[in-house]
C-alpha cells in the first residue's frame, strides 16, 4: 500500500461539508494544483436529491433521490442510488492520475463501508497511486472509515476549521 496523504473533511449532515470543499477547491485551483474527483450537491428544500458533479468539467448526474428515478437504482436507507452515477463517479476516480494530484471524493460513508459505491476506486487509489486524497465523511463515521481503510496518516478537519488552514496544509504536502 502506498503512503498517500489523506485529508478528511468532517461534520454533521447539512453542516456545510460540500460547501467547505467547494471553497477549498476554488482556492487551490488558483494555485494551479492538479485535481480530480467530484462533489455532490443537495437539491430541493428537503435535500431529497443529490447531484454528482465532476470538479473538472460541467458534467453532472443525479446521484441519488428519495424518489425512484429509473430502474437502474439500488435503495440504501431513504435514497435510491443511481447505478449510472456510481459508474460515472468511479470513472472519474479511476482516470489515470499522475502523482501529486489532489483527488476529491464527496462523500465516503456507509455505502462504501459495505463494499459499494466508491469502495473499489478508493481502494485502488490507496494501493496503486501516490496522491493526496481528500474525502468528505460524516463525523459519526470518521473512525470507521479510518479503521476500515487503514488510513494511518489521515488528517481530519472539522467543517468549522478555517479554509486557509486546510488549503495551507494541502499546499505544503503537494
């Protein structure tokens, strides 16, 4: 297993993890840091649908919804997760990355812990690449993710930490 640098952005549901990562991405983009990955945005007043967005293009796809959108879905909790979105996200993560790329995965959770979603791609990134990986994880799952993926050198930041602290850390390790 390679010794990738792992950064975890954590917080509770609806606390602004994706907003935090989006701001960090924009700041790092102006520094010329090579990046790949995706973020997910909730839509609807009840946060009933999530859109998966490629950070390097305008490409996006419905990731999950509380309402079944089509037949190629798997129900997890209250959401129907699109198999097409899983393929879309994994294709982004498995693109040939040069070393020292910042890989962003928003988010890693119970679906991955059970071996689904981004699990295989995250395992590949951890074992076969030499990159900095930024993952978004709910606070209640951080220990499970660190233990389950054997993330020995993970650094965790709560969503309330200043953006500059996270950006400075990334700039110092890439």
